[in-house]
């Protein structure tokens, strides 16, 4: 995940699992500042993560456009 921070303007990253596995696969969540970076970051992750990680995790890349809560 550190390489994503180094290459792109990222607001936050999170790796987590649901408390109940019936809710879905574990998630890698990345919030980018620029919505135009979403497909670029998705492609980067697909190329950089192992096949095992790609199978295990659902990847979610989105943009809150710099909003903090």
C-alpha cells in the first residue's frame, strides 16, 4: 500500500475484513483525490498485487474529492 501513496495522490487506504464472512470478501479500499485516477490506481493494483491477493480481496477505489470527515 505504501507504493500507492508514493505514486498517486491518495487521501486514505484501508485493508479490512468483515466481522461476518457472509457479508463478503475482505476489502482493500483506497480514496484518491482525483476521480480520474480511479482506473489508473485500479490497474496499478491489478498489476502489483499477487494473484492470491486479487482473489482474496475486493478492491474498491473511489474519490471523496478531498473531503474529510
